[in-house]
């Protein structure tokens, strides 16, 4: 019995080292994916700011004082960029929905007022037509700017996804070599290929009306699949040691790990939209399960010695 437990413990040392480094690498990849999301969102914000600032320039012929609305927008963009670099989602959203939106609203109101004010100025009809034409060109440039931002996001997400699938397949191959049953993990990879790649394509082909929903769907699906793969990876190892660990008296420890994974699984449901902080909760549960596996390994080694 002790020899068998020692074999399990040694195998688990190798597994936990690989698993811990894998989770850390995946954490960095998740952050890379989130940075791609922020980059796309910042680009949209930049497009909107440039539209508004250019319109302020165009219609300032009626009232040059409207140019004071430009500086707050530039300051807002710098602040949002800073928060994006920190991956501070909560503060980013708070600043976006309060300070930035208020400043943008004020600037847009000023643009609308001066568009009407142009009619009362002493400039010629031709000058008014020129301003109208410039405004149309500015709006067209804004549409092109946002379309490019969405395309760049979908390309980055697709490239990132392909690298994840390659990584997952490599993990599966290595675990198979060690004799683990990787069927549960393979299901997740198949789902990624069957569901997520088409979701990315849906972003590329989405209409302007549907683009934001398509992007959000792809993002949530990506995060859910990542969580499912990590849960499957832990389950794969648990199944390989469960009966032996139970015989050694560690049923409670196994049950506690399973409870953590069940909690994570209940949140990482395909098709469900993550609410504020839910992904962080799933990530925390997976880390907790990993820590508990290490603690179980320590007990197995102590029994085997």
C-alpha cells in the first residue's frame, strides 16, 4: 500500500508542477486576451473622441469657445488607457460610465448647438455647405474607424484562440503519455473548435447593429471554455487517484476539491454571460482546487514515507 501511495505521490509531484506552471501560463494568456478586449474598446473610444473633437473644430467657426470641450476628452482617454493597462475592469467601467460619458455628453451637446448656430452666422452659403460636407466625411471616417477596430479585435481573438487550442492539445498529448484518461479535456477542445471559431467568424460578419453582442458572446464563450478545460484537467487527475486516496482516508479532501470544481462549473456555463466579478470568482475557485491538490499530495507523501 505504501509503495502504491509513494508512486501516486511522485506522480502527483510531477503533475502539480506541470499543472501549477500551466495555470500560471494560462493566467497570463487570459490577461493577454483581456488586453485584446481593452485594446478594441479603447479604439472605439478613441474613434468617438476623434469624431467629437473634429466636429468641435468644424463648428467652432460659429463659437470658438466650444473648443474647451476637447481637453477633458483627451484627459479621459489617458485615464481610461491607464486603467486598461492595469486591467482594472471595475474602475475602468466606473470611470467610463460616469466621468467620460458626462464629458462626452457635454461635448456632443455643444456640437449640436453650434450646428444649429451655424445657420445664424454671417458666413457664405458655400462655406456652410463646405462645413456640412466636412461633417459628413468625419462621420464616415468614424464608421470606418470602428469597423477596423472590430475587425482587429476579431483577428486578435481568433489568433489567440488558435494558440490556446494548440496549447490544450499539447497538454492532452503529454497527459496521455503518462496514462491519464483525457476524454473530458478532449470534449472541451472539440467544443472550442465547433463553437468558438464560428463565434469569432460571427463577429467578422456581424452587422453594425449586432457587432457588440457578437463580440460579447465570443468573449464569454472563450472564458467559459478556458474554465471548463482547467476544471476537466483537475478532474482527470482526481479520477486517477480517487480510489487510492479514499482507501488512505482522504475522502473528505477529495470531496472538498470536487465541491470547489462544482462551484466553478456552475458559473462557467456555456451560453451564460459573466456578470461583474464572476470570472474572477471562477479563477479563484480553480486556484483553490489546485492548492488543495497540493495539500493532498503532501499528505500522500507523508503516508508513503
